[in-house]
C-alpha cells in the first residue's frame, strides 16, 4: 500500500512499563522494602498523597495484561524487575517467590509470542542499601552486579534483551540533587558521585550479563535524552545550550561510548566532580549491543547568571503544544536526536525504549477514551523515527510509554500516559483510541499517511 510509511521487516513494536509503577503487592511474597515504598509512604512527597502499594495490581493481573498486549498485537514488552522481590535486602539471601513471579511472566509473554525486554533497575533501590548510603556508596555498584547475575541465571535461557539501568540522569539528579524523587536527597556533589556509581554498576553488570548469556544475548542501557536548543542565536545562549547538553546527554553518553567524561563539563563542575578510580572508565565503556533512548521532548534554554549550577534557564516556546507534564510536543527532536547519536557515537543498534505523552483522559458515555492528542503525538513521532531509519539510523524497535496508565512517581496517579486506561477503583482496563490505532500500526508494520 502506497499510503503507509512502512517500517523494516521485523521492526519490534512494543510497550513499556516499570515494576514500581504497575505491580503493587508492595509487601507480598517476601518482597523487601524499596526506597520508593519509603518515599511514597512519607507524607508530602507524592502530589496526590498516593503510593504504589496497589498501583495497577499487575502482580495479580499479569495474565490479563499479557492478554491485552496480545490483543494489541505488540511484538515486545519492556518491563523492569523489582530488585527487592529478588534480593529483599539488596544483598544476601535470594527470595525464590520473587524469581518465580518473573519466571511465570516471561513464560506467559513467550507463549503469547511477545519478546521480553528486561530493565534491571528502574529506580526502586532496596531500602536496606539506601541505609548504607544508596548509590553514593560504591559497594552498591557491586551488589547490583550480583543481583544482575541472580536474575540472568534464572531467566537468561529465555530473555535475550537486557537493559541495566533506566535513565541514570533522573536517578542521580532528581533523586539525589533536587530531592523530588526517592531517596529525596539534595546534594549536587553526591548526585555526581551517584551518577558515576550508576555508570560503574552498568559496566559491571554488562560483563555479568554477557558472561552468563549466549550468542543471542544483547545488553544495553536506557538513557533519557533530549536535543537542547538555544532560545536565541546569541553566543551566550548557544554556550548555555551546549552546557545543558553536556550535563544531560554527554555526561552519560561519553563515558559509555567514548570512555571519558566530557572535558568541558568536567571543568565546569570543578570541585563537584566525582571520584573516579583507575580502571573505572574502561569498565563503564565496555561494548554494549544497543542503546535504549527515552525521548519525550526537547529543551530550549537561555543563559542566566542566576540560573544555578549551569547558569541557564528553560524557556516556554510560544505557540507550541505542551503535554500535561508541561513538556513541549516536539517530534522533530526525535529525528534530530537519532541522527546525532548515529553520527557521533556509532551505536550498533538503537531502540526507542520510551516515547509517549500524558494528556487529560476521560471515559466518555460510550465507555471509550478518545485520546486524539496522544494518537497524534505518537503518529508524528513514529514518522520521525521512520525518517531516521530511511537516513541510515539502525533503529530496531519502538516501545510506547506506556502500556497502561500508572503511578507517575512524584505526580502519583494524576498523569496518564497509557494507551490503555486504568480505572484505579475497579482496576478495569479500557483500550484507548490511541491503543486501537497502535494496533493497526503494528498489524500494518507502518503508519497510515
Ligand atoms: O514514567 C516515567 C518512566 O518511569 C521513566 N521515563 C519517563 C516516564 C514519564 O515521566
């Protein structure tokens, strides 16, 4: 059919979620307490006072959720493992019931013809490890590698795609510098040390996963990346944009793909830079098979001497559409980012591991959710991905964030990202219009024009 932007054969259309955001069952079957259990149980931390105690109750409804994915026709499912289900105290004894849960989930997915893509760390650190300093403590990087080994031992015969971390930038900055996320620490120097330990733990886990895997095993990491544009063409604004890019994108990309921190940012951070031990950078830059890219928006910034550490501030773009998160809808940024990653870092394979949007949704009297803005958002982004592939970017798959509405961290349940609506009172799932549209895209392996 001519009126379809067709994707390459075998392109992996998927959906993504994360353990704390959907599972619930926060204290069942031997699970330990995570920093998000502690954080959400602390008054004043979550906008609507909610917790992930029940969330989407996926821990009990996983069969129904696999059936939903099957109905949508998705080829792959990206989910994360709760470290506290596997090793409740972070290190030490393994909890067999936790492993059993993911074992059943993986088998269920494979039976439904859906490829499992596992993220090992999507922010829910065992509280027992926070009690020894969390990611600021170098030992935690080694505990993470041990945990990776336990999971890979059990699931590695069936799971071939592994992601070590989800968005280490968010873990370090939002959790340890701004304190908006668990563990709620506000210390910039600590945040940079945390970022280094996260990267180190990534490299250590890559080695474990590769050693335990076979020829088919592919290992990667997921970064949240955004192109940064200057608000004006002034030299000051351009320098500010370059700094923001250094702090947000290059601080993670360069160590992983080049083996060093970006020199301009190392200098800019001055006394705040992390302690790096001999050999760390070669561990961090161990070859990986793919990069997972989470793309939602771009940043537009202006130089501002009062603008904190980076001396800049973000600006609102007149005339642009914004989502419920306050993020500008900017599909061209996805194309720009993909082409740049391919050009600057020569990454073997790329997946979009998250892309999607929060908009206000309502169930209308016909019992449906007509989320036209989300549908348009997805279509425009899919088309930019298509263009990037045509221009030579090795993009292999695309995971929509998210399969279903879920616990949006410090925003609680106030933001809905799903292509499936969740009624939290009844746990009823309703496929939104965007979900039905995605079903057609997958069936056609292309976007209707
Ligand atoms: O919900 C989050 C997800 O956990 C990580 N990436 C961004 C999403 C939307 O904010």
